[in-house]
C-alpha cells in the first residue's frame, strides 16, 4: 500500500473511530485502542498507526491469500485491508461491542465473517486452514497464553504465519502510557511481549518485522512461522 492509499485508509478509519468515541460511554472503548488511534498527540497517533502500516506492508508482500484470521479484531481497524487481499477473513474477539459500533460508520466488505469467542471458540475452526493470522496487541491480555498459542498455530497451514505485536512493558513504555493520558494508565496486561515471544519461540520459528522504536522500544512486531 503506497503512502497515499495508506493515508486515505487511515483517514477513513479515523473518522469512524472519532464518531464512535463521541457516541460512547467514557472508557468503554479504551482496550480496543480507540483513544490511541484518534489521539491528538501526533507522535502517539503516528506510533499506533505505524504498527498497523508495518503489519500491512509485511502481509501484502505475499498476497493474495485464501483465508486470514484476525484474532482479537477489536474495532476492525485492520479488516478492510485484510478483506482486500484475502478471499475469506475471519474476525474473532471476546468483545464485539467495538466492532458493532464501527459497523454504523464503516461499510465492511461481505467476505468478512465475525465471531464471538464465547459462542464460537477457536477449536471450531479446522486445523491447517489459514494462511495468515494476525494477533496485534491482544496476546498480552490472554490468561491461558500457552493454550491459546497452540490453538492459533494449529490453525495455520504449513508455512503459515502468525503475526504478533505487543507492548514491551519497559520503563519507556510505562512512562509513555502516563504521558498519553488516563486511558493508558490502567494495569490490564497479563504479560509483556518478551514473554510472548519467548513462548512462541519454543513452538515455531520467529522472524523479526520491526521494533518501534530503538533506542526506546515501545512495541515489538514479529512473525511466528510453522
């Protein structure tokens, strides 16, 4: 995706996010990163969108795909892009309220299937059926990380890719959360990305996509390949 297309994508999603925030109860959409994607601070806003841009650039290299899973889809910020490079996209989350609110402002393409984990657990999906799985800033919230990682890797086709991003939880990240505002000061992460990467490395081959940004890394973005 070139710069102009990405700017248009960001603008379209950003407008919808701001509208949803204006209509919603304060704090209800914090974990779905609505405040971050619409943050008035240019650096914080850029940082969150840059994570998305680097993910999109990486995925696009080997497109098109047959099936893609967005694990922890949140607001659905990645879904229009995924639907443009895959025949079938599965969006999966434990809380579909953010996505449902976005649907009022975004016309999501018809090749996207949305499922609630409480009625449609991962084990209902067939093994070795996905080319790519995205898990962006979601695994740090998972209680049973080991079981979840094994379930996600089971779903990948041979040479399939699980793309992961997450916060470093280092002193720079914690300071950044405080500077960003009250929406980012809650203690709701079960773990940091270092532990997640370590666990995945025992199950799959890890390749680095990006670190945002040395010398003060706030987010790590990498892929696990089966």
